[in-house]
């Protein structure tokens, strides 16, 4: 009895070939230890120029523009209080960075973004900043305008307490995506290394 040869359609062959290619790429990627970038990662922002911010309610400083800080290394940290334990935990590190590197060319800007159900009052922000020991410039992002432009609208962002480290030419060089970097932590050590490297670029 003659065997019956089944005809395989071209779409089926094409689908099988594509599937094999995808599998090969996946296996190769896994073995190489280089997974594809996660959706919404911050890597796509590194090396781009930071947009001008739109902030007000300045404390500890006259109103600043990012463009006026060319030639300085700028660390921008979004924070809130009193509901954010991560912001409170990071405050001592920011204060240390300011004390150690301000006279070497580092400018820290703490940007307050309101999360409390109570009305936003500049006097409350000033009190929170004083309680946290901030002596560097502090400003208010009232409608989260700059936070949205710089961060929230650029990907899937689980945190709002983000930090941007910007070089002397206004280019974003390092991002801490949110949460805390308390004293002695790997994240705090990495941030300090990045700061020193950028200050050393002259």
C-alpha cells in the first residue's frame, strides 16, 4: 500500500522557521548573560540632554534654571514628606554629598512633589526640608510637570522619588530610578562614584 505524503503549507513552514529563529536568539541571549532591556528602563535616557525644568517655591537659593548651572555637576532628587520613608532615609546621604562636594562643583536640587491629601503649602515644604537638614536648593514641582516630562511620561515608572545626575554640559549621565540610597548602601556608593567621576572630568 503506497504511503500517503502529507502536503505542508508554506505558512506552516514559515511559522516554524520564525519560531526556531526566536528560540535561537532567546537561548543565545540567555547564555551570553545579556537579557534584552526591560520595558521602560532608564537606559534610553542616559546620554540625552536634560530638559529645562519648570519649578517654583525655591528655598535656600534664588530661583535657578538648569541652563544657568552649565559647568556644574547637578544631582536632582525628587522627594516628598512626611509619607515617604525612602526620602527620609536618603536625606542624610544627600546632606553628606552637599557638604563634601558643593565646593568642588556639585549642585544638589531637591524637588518636592506633593502626595499628601492635605493642601500643598510652601511653609510646610520649608518645614519638611528643614527637618531633613537640607541646606542645598529646594524647589516645588506643583503639578508634577517636570517629573512627568523627565520621568513618568518616558516609560513604565514604579517610583516617583527618582534621582538624575547631570554632567557639566547638561547631559544625563546616571539615574537612580527611585526608592532609597541610604548611607553605606551599594546604590549610595555608586552615586558617589559617579559624582566624583563627573567632577573629575573638569
